[in-house]
């Protein structure tokens, strides 16, 4: 069972989410919060598995709320759920280590899949989120940090949202070897989370010259 804490200052959003998730046999809403201060107390009281977090609630900033959550609930999966499409917010929160970023105009079934994905240890980013961030690359990879062919293959599968086990199957290597490549990628690309890896993967692939071109 995936225990979920909903954090949003709009009653209609919270009630709609609770109704949506109540239909899922593997999910239960254990609590709600209407501001950043309530989020902190609910996290300590309830120890949920997944936090659905809006970014524009009253109280402490969303960044400080994320950092607090990471300290008090190290195993917590944080899924941003917002209508806000600001690129800087997206990038900053992904760098902080949130596990997913979903826009409120997504279909309800997408949110359910996102919750299952982050609860299982994977990342989930709305397609439009990836497009917005990838359209403004963080910058090229330094020559001394160039990726090997195997690292590029792993990165391409990360971009598809594949977990390590699936990547191992696709490439015919062990899951332990995949983990080693992922660690190397995190170092070379200066990333800190699976969600950030997905974004950087898209950026990296978009920055590569097409086959047969130069430059």
C-alpha cells in the first residue's frame, strides 16, 4: 500500500485528489496539509511514502519544505503537483532531489502512474516539463567528462524512464554494472537524482550533432 500525503491549499484540489486516489487499491491518502507548516507536522506524524506537494502554498517556501522533508523522512518520495510552468522552478526543484514533477493539466491516470513510478524508486516528469527544461540546456558537457558509448546507452534508456533492472535487460549487463554506470553519469553530468538524470539525458542527446554532420 502506498501511503500518500496531499499538500495543497485549495480544498477542491485536495478533495478531487482524495476521490481519485480512493479508487486505487494500492493507494491510500493518510492525510492532507494546506500550507508548508502543516506539511512539516504531518510528515512527522504520518511518515507517508509519497508527498504530493504544490509549490505555491502559504508558509515556508517549497524549497525549504523539500529540504525539511528529506531530513525527517529520508525514504519519502516527493512528487511536485502544480499548474506552474516556470522553468527555473522546475530546474531548481529537480536539482533539490524531488522525484517527480507533474502538471495539473495532466490526465488523472497520468498522476496515478506517476505516484506508482516514484513510489517504486523511479522518476516521473510530465512530457511538457521535459520539453520546457530541455529547450533551455544547462550547458555542454566538458571534454574531460565526455561519456563513453556504454554510458550514452544507459543515459538514453534513463531518458525513456527505464529503471535499472530494465536497462540491464536491454543492454545484456548486470544491474550492478548499470548502477556503476549511473554513478559515473551522476558525477560527469553533475546531477543528484533520477529525475534530474532524465532531464540531463534529454539535454545531452539534443546537444549531440546528428550522424553525418560536423561541429
